[in-house]
């Protein structure tokens, strides 16, 4: 039996890898597509950052007094901007010329700007951003112009307050909020915002990776059975001197092996793609997860691996059962698309909320879906709620055994060859 199982597994893996549709679509495309997308995004970001170093700002100075000069000097020194003073009396005179130049924004300093600031009168400083089609670089350019203006305003406030108060910062910020967190019943010196930002990278990534792995495995298992029905080789395979259960387990195991390769390729590509974004990188480096008890341990990885394993078996057995009703690979993929809904629902919900925060009815529905539990096990690696994860493994195991029993019963009879034909004949009779 072991020899027969080994041969079936080797056969399944070789056939799946030899299929150019599987090799290209599941392994090579993710390895090429996501890094290429990441490279293009990173290149555009670097180009945008390079363009920020040579930002040019135009100024229409209608004041020509001390505060106006201080503002232009401040923009050059602190904003690291090229400031060009325009000889104009209104924005209408230069708007068309500025549109075709490399100027990022035009600042109009009004008359009596310095006098009003000296007398404590609010002034309006108009800043015109030059729109040339939008984009990250263009939006970042306007932010780079706006930032030193806000800093200049803050300096004026501090200067005014400093005339009557020894420490202006106490007047502006009389209360200093020191954010901390409580993790697993222990206070830790980490900001909740920082902690949530780190956790979200895991809560967003794990469900997506698990969903992709299960979908790949289901596609491979359904394709394996449907392709052999389409090519009329399943009859020969069923006639071999091995048990039907061994044949079933060989197909499932071969699909798991190739699905893991595809999942690894996809995850590697996505990790490179996500690495092109700088969001959250600085906050993650500031948190030592092991020091605050959030780093996954060996037990957590074992629970996640076991939960993912039984869920994969369940998905593969379900895909085999579904593929029996299809006559060819295209029909199997069409039927299998209906089974993806129980995957997308828990992924979308658990990516953005905790299951314990949901209404009881919705929580029961999610817990009844077997593919919810590996995502909960992934979250338990951070939260430490292993009771729910272990209970889920037991539930998914029972569900998997039931699906495997149905699949084994189908493989044990000739229904795997005739079920689709009978359905078609019945449809013809009804017509």
C-alpha cells in the first residue's frame, strides 16, 4: 500500500508540474508578476523622491516687508525649496506660465502682511498648487510646500507667546499624553497605535495567504480529477491493483505538495510587492514583540500548521467531490467557483475585526465555516487565544473526515465515471 501511494503521489506531482497552465499560472506568474509590480512601484517612488529634491516654489510678494522676506528665507532654509519671486500683481498674470513650468506651487503674500502680523491681525496666505494630472509625486510636492508654511506659522505663535510667557510650549500643550498598552493582562510601554499598526500587518497578511493556499489546493485537486475524466485516463487509473482510498490520498497529497509550492511562490512575490511600500516599516522596527509576549512560539506555529493541514485536507476533499460532477476541467473550475464564497467571507471579516466583537448569530455562522479556523489560529499566534484554535482543529477534523468519507465513497464506486453522464441524461429526458 505504501509503495502504491508513493507512486500515485509521484505521478500526481509530475503531471501537475508538467502542465504548463499550472506551472505558469501558479508558480512562475506570481514570482514574476508581483516582483515586477513592486519594482515599478519602487522605481516610481524613488523618482518621486528625487523630484522632491528639486522642488521650485514661486512667490508673488505684494508686501515687500520684513515678514514677507522672513517667509521666503524660511522656505529656502527649512523647506529646502527653490524660491522664485515673480514680478506680478495677481495670480491671473502668471497662472498660464506657471502651468507649463516646473513650479510646484505659487504663494501669494498679500499687502500689509507684515503689518497685520505685527498688530496681531489674522492674514490670509493663498497657496496655489499646480495641478498637472495628479499622482503621488504631485501630491507629495504640495505637502512639501505646505509643511514649512505650517512650521513658519508655529514659529510666529511661539514668538508671540514667548513675549508674555516663559515657556510657550506649556501654553500650547498643557497636557502631555503618554500612551501605553495592556497586553495579556500586563502593562507595557508601547503606544496602542504602534501596537495596532504592527498587529494589522499580520491580521491582513495571514488571512490572505491562507485563502490563497486553500484556493490553489482546491484548484489543483479539481483539475487533477477533471483532466483525467476529460482525457479518459481515469478508467485506466481505477483499474490499477491498488485501493481506491490509496488513489484518493495520493491525489490529495500530490495536490498539497504542488499547492504549497504555488503558495510559497505567491507569498514570496507578495512580500516583495508589499515591501515596495514604506507604510508601517518604521513602527515595526520600534516594537520588540518577544519582549511584550506577542512573538509566536513553537506551540503557536504547531497549532497553526495543524489547523492549516486539516483545513487543506477538507478543501481538497471538497474539491474532489465537486470535480466529480464536472465533465472537463472548465466545468470543474466553474463548479468550484461556488465554493470560494465560504473562503472570502471569513477572510474579509477577520481582516478588519475580531470575531468576538461580532453579533452572536454572525459569530456562529463564521465558526461553522471550516476555513475560518486556520485564520483564527493565525491570529491566536499573536493573541495567545489557543483554546479557540484547538477547538477549531477538532471541529475541522470532524468536518474533514466527513468530506473524506464522502469522497472515498465516490471513489469506491463507478459514480466517479458516470455521475456527470447520468446528470446529463436526466437533463435530456426532462427536456
